[in-house]
């Protein structure tokens, strides 16, 4: 039985809601709202477009307000053009660049200026780390800085500094316990000495923290696919530590699904003793070329060109290796901004639980099947996902 099921489309960590309207009418006394980092709080696209207008008005009234500049920048950065054209995205990037330039004139020595300047230029590989260090000197307690230091030192294979900022991030308690628990279960889904491909913030930083700070499954090599595509030396360094040699020429120019397919096939062909896993949170578009070789075994797919009894592995992982109590009783994180995002990422459990429930039902174990079905229903209701609720209720065991 092939286990891959991409029907639900749950695997994207950040969802944007695109609405066609961007002409806003608001009262003169309407106050703009704080724009949080999108890994904490996600809003509809219309909200970001409106906040960009409101914060633009604020910076015009008081150009010396660095917090207003910050919110203006983030609102514009998180918004999406109403028409998906290269010209529209280019225009938005030019607006962001202009904001940075204006901040350099209005609030040149502020934390916000140095931090956002680094954030803007980092994707273009032109980021000067001194900007990040200046922001850190001004406000070293800001956990948002630690993420950027971690990426920088991971790319440049500076292990002492990487470990230092992973510890700082853990001690800051900026990452919600729910994400640490989720990623514990991702790591626990993998065999010993595996390679694990991840997607973004919520399935990479927590895994790195668990491995480095808590010594949880350090045998698993976690490779962030987006960093691997953007920074060949990062990928080469990680694989070299595992004594894996690949042909960089075969990867050159490849992106997305083609890149992942080529990379995995090279590893699998030449190092068959190394298990390969892909986090369920990886963008589903990346999986289209290898979908027939993916088997759900927990919160990760196992890659195999041979048929495997993944349902037996799935059952063993759920019953013996994964920590699931936190999904029912998760203490002390009620106030985390990321809770709504965690409810969404936890929908990946729904797929896993329903796979096992259907298998148990076919095996005549109706009571056990009902247990996992009800567990899945509980998570779907908590996330308010009507599509999944309807799907689960349609399954009669």
C-alpha cells in the first residue's frame, strides 16, 4: 500500500490568504496594529496590506519612530501583491529597499535599522554580518537576532558560534514547547544515522536545539532544503561530516523538486546504508518527483525504492517512540503567540493517526482504530479545520 497522501495540503508552514482588494478606507484616528514575525502570528493578506498603509502614515508623521519603521517594513514584507507577477514583486522589493534607505536617514543608529537592513539584504547574499552584530550590541536580549546568527554560522560551518546561539535561543524560551515536542517526534520517526530534510523555521530551529542543547538524536543529520539549494558549501559540509560525497555539477542549476530528487537519488544510490527521511512539513511541491518512493512512518516520510511495511513501522513509532501526551496536556505555553501556528502544524498528526486507524480497522481492531480516529478529530477541531473534520467524520469504522 502506497502511503503518500498529499490530498490535505497541510505541509506548508506559513499560509497566506490572498484577497483582491487593496484600496483601504480608514478613519483618521484608526490606530495601526503591531506586526509580529510571521512565524508567531499569521494574518490574512488584506490585513498586512492595510497595516502597511497605516504604518506608512505613522512614519510620515514621525520619521524618528524606529518602531513605526519596523512595523511598516514587516507589514509590507509579509504582504503579497494582489497579482502574482514578477514586476509586482520587484516593485515591492524596491519599496522595502527604499524603507531601509529612509531609515538610514531618520533612525540611523537604531536597533531596528541595523536589524532590518540585515534582514533585507540576507537573501541576496550581500548581508554584512556587522549590521547584525551592531543590532546585537544594542539589544543582546532580542531572541529574534539569534535565528539570524544561527543561520549565518550554520552556513559558514562555525560550530562553536552555532552552538552558542542555539543555546541562547533555547534559554530565551522564544520557541514554544509545542514546536520542540513536535520536532522531537520528527527526529524520533527516523532510524539511526539518518539524513532528514526539513523545510523552514518551525521544523529546523527546534530540531537543531534538541540535538545541540538537549542531545536528542544528534545522530540524525538535519538538512534544511532551502539552505541546501541556496548555499552549496552548507550542503557539502554537512554531507562530508557523514562521509557522503556527491556530484555538485549534477545539482547545479536545479531547484525545488528536481534538486531534491537528484540529491536523494545520489545519496541512495551510493550510500544505501544511510536512511533518508523527509519531514512532513516540507513543501509538497518538492515531493512530486519522488512521491512514489515515500512512505509515512511517523512525522516524516521514509524514502525507499523498495516496498516497505510502513504501517508496521508507523504503529511502532506511535506506540513506542513518539511523545504524544503533550497534544492533550501541554503545560505552561498558553500565552505563546505561535499557538495558532502550532495547531496548524499539528494537523500533520491527523494524517498519521488516520492512516493507522484505517489499518487497524481493516485488521479487525475497531476499538484501537476508534482511539486514533478520535485523537485525529480532536486535533482537527482544535485547529478549526472543517475540511479535515468532515473527512474524519466520513470514516465509519
